[in-house]
């Protein structure tokens, strides 16, 4: 059980660390866009590369957010239905829906590896006026998907523990489960 807990903690910490680190790309993208606007309108010298680089960085940012979001339950739910269940009921529902999650993510990983390898092998570029290499961005598809799959395994193990009252995972108490403060 100790190895299982260490795995769960390690994957979550890795996704949280990477999620926080990659969140700084928002500032880089903001600076790139401001620079592009300033050059275009203030200096009347448009830059051909700032918009495209921002798009490439946004792709990386979006991909790398997946594991972080899953570790914080930040993905979309139909909360109208989901919130009506108890924690244990939600865990059983999540066990059922995890089948779809793993089908999708494993397919994304399989095809993402193939796409990234093909892009790398051909040294794919964007074919724009700036023409940057885009194979490094495509390499993030299988890498980010693998992190998402690992976090999905952690979530699955948490849901199993909650659904079947197993001791290897002790979730934080929900707000309605916390004792009231009568100060």
C-alpha cells in the first residue's frame, strides 16, 4: 500500500508542479501579443511571428493543463446531476465514466505518438511566412496525454478507495462533512 500511495502522491505532485510551471506561459503569451500590437500600431512595423508563436505556446499550455486540472477536479461535469450524489455515489459514477476516459486518452496517446513521430521525422514546419518547426509542439501531445492518463489512474484508485471504503486513500472531508464552528 505504501508504494501505491507513493505513486499516487508522486503523479499528483508532478502534475501540479508542471501545471504551475506551464501556467507562466500565459504571461509569455500576453507579452508576445502586446509586443505584436505595439510593433504594428505604434512603430508601424508588424511582426509576422508573434501571433503564430502565441498560438503554438497556447497549444502547449492547453495540453499540459490536463493532468493539473484532473488533479484538482477542474474538468467539466454535469454538476446538476453529479452534485445530488453522495461522495461514495459520485465515486461509483466516476468508476463507470472512467471507462470512457481511458478509451479516449489511450486512443489520443496512441495516435498522438504516431503524429508526433511523423512530425519529428519529417521536421514538420508550419509553412507560414515565419515557418517555425512545429514538431516540438506536437511532441507535447503524447507527453501531456501520458501525464493525463497517469493522473486518471490516480483518480481511478481514489474512486475505488472511496466507493469500497478502502484505507489506502483518505480524501479531504467535504464542506458539508466538516463540523460546524459555533464560535
